[in-house]
C-alpha cells in the first residue's frame, strides 16, 4: 500500500471515530462523512487574475462549492463556472464578516457532504490568511485537504509599483508584519528589532494603525527621512501609490485618501518606485475592461487585452447552444456535393459546423469543390484554422453586403452554367439580409439553424460595476445579453467598444457611450482601446499641467 493510501485510510478512520463522538454537536452535518469530500485551500494572489497559479485555476474549475472572501479579485471570481455554488464569508457593505469559527464549520459541513470545497483566499492562504486555523477542524475530523499557495500581496504589490522588496544597495532582508492591532496592544510589534535589522518592512492590514506604526518606528530610532510608501489596490487597473518618508507618510496618505486594501512599505527601496514603475506605462495599463463574449470564445480577446496591461473581467453575456439531432443539417450534408457555395456568418457557426462533420465522420474532403464565403475576418480566420481558404469576403462586415456580393458572383457563374445552390449553416435567428439578394435573383438557399444564441441570465459571479472603464461588445447579441444580465444599471455610464455598426446600433439604442473599431476584428478593437487609453492619459497630463499653472 502506498503512503498516500495509508494516510488516507487513517484520515477516514479518524473521521468515523469523530463522527461517533461528536455528531450531536454538528448542526446540519451528514451522519457519516461521504467519500470524496475534500477541501482545497487556494491562494488567489493579490487580485490580478494572471497572478493566480495554474494549479489554483485547475482546482477552482472543478470545485462544487467555493467559499471566498472580499480580497479575491473580480477577474478571478469570473473564472468560476456559472454552475458552481458560491459562499461569501467576507465583509461587505452593511454586513459583518462571518466569524472564523463559523467559516471553519462551513468548510467541514460542505466537505462532509462529499463535495469538493475550494476555500479561496486573497494572496497566500498562510500569510495572515488564517489558513492554519481553518485546517485545525478539518484535521480533527480527518477531512483530506490540499494547500495551493498563492502570490502574497506583501511581495507582488510592491513589485507592481516598481518596488523590489530587497536590493543589495539598500537592505538584506524584508519583514512582513501585521498592523492589525485590534486585540493586541501596539507594543507587540518589536519596532526596535525592526529598526536594528535594517530590512524593508512591509505592513499588511496597517492602514488604520498607520500613525502608530510610523511613530513606533521613529521612536525606536529610525531616521525620519527613511523612504516609505502606501500602495492601494495593488495589481488592479486602479492601483494607487503614495511615496514619502516615514515622518510624512500618514499625512500624505490622508491627503490622497488612501483606503484599504493597502500595504505600507518602509525602506529605501521605495525611492526606486518612480524610476521602476511599469504597470501604468503599459499600452492598456490603468484600464479595467469587461469582455462579454461567450465563455468558450472569450479567451483570445481577453488574453490580448491583458497582455497589453488591462485588467480584464470576463462577463460572458451570451451562450451558443448547438441544435440537437439536427435533421435539416443531416439532410443537407447527405447531399453536400450538390451545393456550390458554403456560407458562414460567425466563428461559432464555423466551429459547430465542423464539429457536426466530425460527429458524422465526414472529413473536409467531402467539401472539395465547394466554394466558401465568410462574412468577416474573424469568421475567415476560424475557417482557415480548419485548413480551408475562403473564396469570398465582403470589405464591410454586414449581412446585406455579403448577400449582394454573393448574388453578383452567382450571377456570373450562372452564365457559365452553374446552378448556384447555397448552403447557409448559421444561428437560428439570423437576419434575412444575407438571403434576400440571393432569393430575388432566383437562387436556392438552404438556411440551416445550426445553433441558438441564448442570453445569459443574471449571474452573481459576473457583475458589472462602475469601476469598469470600457466594455467590449463583439455582436449585437452580446449587447442584448449584457442588458438581460444587468437590467438595473445606468447604461449611459457604460463605455461600449463595439466591433461594427450593428453592434454599435444596439449599444446606442440602450443609451451607452459608443466607440466603433475601424475594422471588424478583435485586433482592431484592441487598437481602438489603446487609442482611447492614450487619449485619457493625454487628458490627465493636461489636467495636471493645468493644475500646476494655477
Ligand atoms: N493572505 C493575504 C493577506 C491577507 S491580510 C496575502 O498573502 O496577500 C489582508 C491585507 O493584505 C490587507 O489589509 C492589505 O494590507 C493586504 N492586501 C491584500 N491584497 C492587497 C492588494 N491588492 N493591494 C494592497 N494590499 C493588499
């Protein structure tokens, strides 16, 4: 028997024994621990979704229930599949945080139902995260668990502000200290020892106690000119930094109205921030951008935006669902050789069409001899990814233009004796615009409903809020889905970056502020966002120089 098996067996025996002894105390617990129940203590990192570990993400995606608190980034919450249950144990406006004891019991209760429980925490679970306390009860009950460490804010937040926590010119150690002094007298921090060590001091949970902390260091003999910084909402698009010296830090932080979550960094390394700051300098740095594409098709745009430095929030607004047992499609495919043109009007259509071919064990050679049309570049790209080139694509992304262009081509071909039969596999609610010019010239179009576009219902995991700077829409249906998901927000506050005229019309119809990319591609949308970003930066610089002149 392997060591792992032995350990597991011991844990299970332990659980049985505990169940016997303590069952009456456990409110709502199952009579026996159900096999398979397990808890993963996962560190979500400081906020930026890109800073969660690969393992953390994998564990999160297979969870039955996620117990989370307020420091977990919005981008990370949006990674949790819609069907996963959520339990919020963090402090929110008007609500007290769930006491630690109760959190421990929630974890135990859920695991004993046989569920996969993820306890998701900001930063690293063992750095002032009470991870140790949460394991005590699980251990007593023999519940198996795993720890997935996270990137702690103590190191990552300075890094995102251009502050290396160690630097050979300045220090040879760094110290992470809690500034939370509620139940402990302040004297518990050994300021003298910190000053003597001469390392960088990083205080977490220290915003309310900032004056006391700075005073403590000064009284212990720290030079008042030692550099210090407060770093707010680090690693998010809207992170803020105040750099000063230890004597003036509280005053400067107050003037800037710094709020929690923020960390205090004390040490000469803080002087490097201005030279090394980089996060804001990225082409999309400082922007929080929502992506409303369907979950399975959001990754390319989201990745691109985040590579350019944006904070990306996934708010899938629509979902595509293939038509099941598609008889019309089967019939058309059985006669595929009789068609002259195959026309695609969306990347989703391409993906589902080829999946259907595969399912019927037809390979792409069955399309030999058929010409292929695409409505726009994204669709064309999806076709090319399947090893096929398109024969026709309009310059302007619109159903009508595609229909007209195709009708012209078919007229030419008719003169050469072709019948001009068109297969159009697409969304069920597709517009008539594509078909009209073809029908009026007497061509036969087989319009196949390949998939339905479902609007996403309200989803507590994917909430839009006013801190989102721009929301991207890649089709009119994403706008409709967004409206269905967020029925109560003020649409005039939404800055909508739209892929084309149709999409823009839908967004403008709701009263959104509309921006349209030059081309109907995601690259072009990204370029537009960069332009908007540099325009905003320009405006800010202007405002600052205006202030300086006054
Ligand atoms: N386990 C966490 C820390 C929990 S204590 C970690 O390893 O990062 C909570 C404190 O962490 C906050 O009061 C704040 O001081 C700090 N913190 C967490 N996330 C932060 C962020 N994005 N920006 C600034 N400070 C943060």
